[in-house]
């Protein structure tokens, strides 16, 4: 597991590390000491690969979009993470970490979830692998995301409502950390490239299967070792980390990270961390965070629940600072337009998160022969409620017909 950009202590340049209360050190140290050895084991690799193939359905296709290509004057491909079991890339990571927990002799999993997507992916693998699953979720989020709460319960997970603070994701994170301190026998399964070292590095590795496949598929379809562009949305940054991973050192590839602008970066209803954020500790690592001058977290906003996170992972903070990746942001409205465009041109309903990556196509200018890969992180079923509200607006007033 020779992972790019990160040093021994878990820093990507200025960002990363493990900033956790002393009482969590035994847990973090155990993981730091063991995870690389475990991942390298033949058995682990075999189990991980078989589940990715036969349970998740990998490799996911790389689909050439003829009409989208014509419209944006480039050779545009979608990496179809939406076709994974449970409908998004998150399961790549939850399988990897659940196998890790088992190797560490832990049978109880805890996780926190905002919109419920990570909670569902965690509950899914826990059902499969006979692990006990407890998910902390803000009471307000539980109200907003009833179908995902029901899914978790069907999968036999215990969903614990968090009633502190605003009753949203950051309160659920705090509650999970508190629980972990008191229950060191549990394994904390983190859902993105965030958290104390080694989580960001480990999650990036589990998601790196995305760029491993992109490399092979681009070679097969285009006879080239790399595309010219890779575009991915960034909430915490795990699907982007996976899509960028094997191309980070390949400077001919332009990496485009897309954040949610919400109602616009000129408003306070946004989740664009690289525009609004500053250096600070979030979720146990040094990174870019949306915070006020007293260091209090500012509640982010985006129409997309998966991008509604008040920071980005340390790897992305580093890629932003050293300009290896270009960061763009996309408003709710632009994302909705991109959803309807993809739906009407290619017959694919994307997740709202993924629609942010698609909307970046209109903000870049390509040469006709350039190869562009958009990571389609998830499918749109979970977002139907938002889409139902906007059908009239987007298929009549601003439709693409
Ligand atoms: C959770 C989620 C995201 C955002 O998470 P990252 O860690 O930034 O990838 C993006 N797309 C979908 C479909 C998601 O469910």
C-alpha cells in the first residue's frame, strides 16, 4: 500500500495528522500499527477483491457518452460508480474497513451518518459479514432522511438519534467519538477520506480501485495510459480521492474537484470549503474547515446531502494548496440542470452529488480529441424527492429539448 503524497505521520503537506483526545490513542495507535500489514496480507486482498467483484459488481463500466461529447466538444466518459451495489462508491470503503475490523478481532462497528448513505453502506456490509452495527445520526437528519433510516433498520443496524447541537452530522460525529472513548472494543468505520490518520490514507486506498480501473479502461478504449481530465465531486472527498489516486503523480492529467456552492459562494448557504474555509482541526485532522473566527463550525448548506460537510479531507486541502487539483464549485441550480441534461441526453439519472461533477463540464473548455472522465459517484434514486419538486421547472422552462 504505497500511497502517494502522505508522510509517515499521516501528513499531506500541512494537513492531516491525528488530533484526538488522549483516551482515543490506544484505538488509533492499534490501527496505525496494524492496518498496512493487514492490507498487504494475501488473504485480505483476496477477500476484498472477491467481494468487490461478486457482491459490489466491479469493475464498474467506463461509458462513452456520445451526445454529451458532442455537446462539450471532447471525448467524455462516465465512470459508472452508480452501478455499484447500494448505488454509490461508498461500499468500496465499507467493505474494506469491515474486513479490517474483523482482522483486528472487532465484531462491533460504530459509524456516523449525515444523509444516511454511509450508514446504509455500513449496515449493508455488517449484515453480510455478521458484525453488530450501531449508527449515530442527528435527530434532525433522521427526520429528513426517513427512507435511509428504514433501510438501516431493515439491515438490523441500531440507529441512535443524536439530540445535541443542531442535531446534524457534526453532532453525530462528536457523539460517535464520545461513544468510542467509552467503548474501545468497537471499530469506528469512517465514511470518507477524513478523520485522524490513518483513516484518510486507508479510505483513499480502498477507493483507489476506481482509478485502477479507469487506467485500464482508458487504455483499452483510447489506447492511452491516462485521460486528460478527471472530474469528481468532493464532500469529504472519497470518490474524488479514489478517482484521482493512481494519477496524482501523472502531471499530464488535470484533476478537477467540484464542491457544492449551494445558493452561491457569495451567500452563507454554501458548502464550498476551499472558498469559505480556513485551516483548522475537524473530525481529528488538520484540514480546511468552514468555521467562524472563534473556531465554531459553520453549518454548511447544499441541496445535496452528501456534499453538505463543513470541511474537506486533508489530501484535498493539500491538493488545493499546492494546486495539483483545480477546485470548482457548482450551485444547486447548476447541479439540477446537469441532472436533467444527463437524464435527457444519456438516459442516466445521477445522484445530486454526482450532478455537481457533471455541471463542471460547462465550466471548462476542452479540445475535441481530449479524453475526459467524470466520476459518476452514485445514482439518483435517493434524490427523487428533490427531483420531483423540480420536474416542472427543469423540463419546461429550462429543459434541454
Ligand atoms: C456520500 C456521497 C458523496 C460524497 O462523499 P465523498 O467522500 O466526497 O465521495 C458523493 N457522491 C455520492 C453518490 C455519495 O453518496
